[in-house]
C-alpha cells in the first residue's frame, strides 16, 4: 500500500496518466503553499509597515458619492429616510486587516493539509499554526509602533486573528474538497 495520500503520476498505469495531466504530489503542493504563505506574509508586512499604505478605495478609484442639489422645501417637509451608513477609513482598514490575514490563513491551511507533522500529530500542529498566525498578527502591530505614521491597535490584532481563522477554515474546507477530488 502506498504511503502517499494522493495517487502519484509516476505510479499510474500508462492508460490512466492522461487523467491526471496537471496533478501535483504532496511535496509540490507543500512547496507551493509555503511560497504562497511567504508571499502573503510579505504583502502583509508591506501594507502594515509602509507610511502611506495602499487603500482599497484608491486602488478601485472609488470616490465619495456626489450629493444631489437640494430643492427648495415644499409646504410640508417630507420625512427624510435615514442616511445610509458610510464606509469610513477605519472600516476599510479593519476589512483590509481581515482580508489580508484571511489570505494568509488560507495559504497556511494548504500548508497544514500537506504537512507531514499534521498527519502525525494533527491537534498539536493545528495549535502551532494558529499560534504562529496569532503571533504574526501581534508582531506586525507591535512593529507599527516603530514607524512614525502608524500606530498599533489591539482591535487590529483582533481583526488579524479573526481574518486568519476565517481564512484557515475556509481555505481548509476548500483544500480538503479539492484534494479529495484529486484523489479519486
């Protein structure tokens, strides 16, 4: 019995090789996940530690909605609807923290799924991955105190951890589904 979880392309019969033209083995998937995790960490460090980080609204060229000219009031003023909640810079920053760390969590989930250590001791390895994601979020916030234009915030660490856990769970489910389909 093969010790590999996924069928290896070199072990397939010649007539079956065409079914798996782009299949990667666990070692290759692990390398891809490690590279993706490192890239996500570098992007997070760039965004978190630059003096003027890129804003989502600037990247998407979203401007504030133009206000319509106000007409003269009629005899009886109509009840105006409640104003729609505005997307503030703080909301955008919080969503950015969660989104960046969700990407990091998703790539870490693939790394976990292909890890030999996770096969031997899954709970301990999962705890180690979660601790590493939490520490990375805390250390990026701590590093912001050494820049002149950025400040550290405990709520940002919370959004980092929430994003990392959400990304890890979503990524883990997606990778599990993908890897199961490949194994068939």
